[in-house]
């Protein structure tokens, strides 16, 4: 059993200190070795098949202990906060205070707890904004413009011509674009696509106006650790986008002549805004008793893991729970009249 000391700190924070028993900590060794084996290339062995002694020699004993600590704390942290009914929010800050083979794992965890924020009349705010939403339609000109763009992309320049010649708009052209028998069926599909895109943009705009209208009137202090966590998420997303473009983040920083610390400072206000949004959506979900069915969650978790096989299931479950709950809260707000 894990014995912990709980200390409340200023700024809606809580500090948990304690030790994970030696037996529990050592019990994570086999899984830690298995995880690490899938992330290292060792000559003479298929990936994931090298024995423990070779992996330890390749990576070092401390790397194995750190992975064991990660696994042990990922399992223990949710159990601790549930047992002691600590209403935490955001990612915790974890410090390992003692780590060695054959010993308990010492830790200190600092987490933000849900602060006491006072919400305005969110139903009224949402209803007033939802009423402003106008009827969405698609004009004939928008359809013609879309078709013209497709024709321009398929234009052919023949010898002697100064301008590429666009294909004639007829049933044969419609058939060449897919499962369309006539120009009329092509136009109808384009109308549907434009309407769908407009509805999605309108939905995003309305949701943004609703949540910004609500958070502009909330009262209460937002924990710094939560603002920091949201800012870090923004930075990680930015790093991922830059790497997808084939660039190195350090080179990007040199080009824009900024440090990572400067970017974090610039984004702190956006981080605070996102933290307010998360707190607000979570509190509305609690007040309105908005919950998800277990089968809904498990279905989406399975779907995500099929596409991101390296992702950790507990992280995916937390992500899915947050996204799906927020979606239901927005649907509730959109339905206010």
C-alpha cells in the first residue's frame, strides 16, 4: 500500500509525497524491458526480441529504472487521487526523490486542483449567441465557381494555343470526375459539399463565440501550473507541425530569432484562455450531469489505438474522455434557446 502525505499549496495546488513499495516498483521491470526493447535497435536481434541483459547494457540501468518509475507512477497516481478524493486537473509535475534497484520509489507530485470558479449564466449567453446564427445556403454562383476551378485544373494547352483550353462542361466531363451520370448530379454533390463546409465553419464560429462569451465573465483564479500545462501543449503541437515540414525546431528558432522561453511567454495568455475553457467546460459538465457511456469511450479508445499503436492506452483514454465530454457540453450549449 502506498503511504502518502497530502499538502495543500497556494494557487489551487496540492502536493503528494510518498514512496511506492519496493515490490510494486520492481514488479514493473518486465514491462519496462519489453517497452524499451521495442524502441532500440540491437545488432543480431529482431526489434523487441533482445534479452534483458543486452538491453540493460545498451541503454544503461538508469534508463530501465526510469521506465519502471514511469509505469509505476502512471498506475499509482490515478489510484491515489481517487482514493483520497482529490479533484485534480491538468498534467501533474512529478519529481523522483529516490530511485535505486531493490528500493522503494520516492516521489513528489504537484497537481492543480479544480479551483472554485464562478460561472455566469452560461445558458443565457449560449442561447443569445445561438439565436444569431443565420440560415446557411449555397448560391448557384458558388457552384459555378467551384466547377470552373475544376475545369481550370483539367485545362489542356495545345500547340499553337496561347491559353490552356478548359474541357467543356457536359455529362461526359461529369462522368470523368467520378460517380456522376450528369452535370446536374455533379452540381448537386458540389452543393452538398459546399453546404457541409459552410455548416462546419458556422458551427466552429458559434462554439467559439459561446465559450469566449462565457469565460469573459467567469470569476476565480486560474492555477499557474494549469496555464503552464496548456502552454506546453501548444508548444508541442508547434514542434510537431515543424517536424512534419522536415525542419528542426532549433533551426526554426534561429530563423525567427527567438528562444523557446520567449515563445512560451508570448503564448501564456493563450494558455490561460485554454485553461479557462477547460475549467469552464468541465464545470458545466458536472453541473448539468453530462456523462458518457462506457461503451462509447471504449469504442473510441479502440479506434484511436488502431491508428496510433505506439500511444499509451491510459493517455488515450484521458484524451478521448476529455474530447467527447467537451463535445457533449457544446451540443448542450448550442441547444439553449
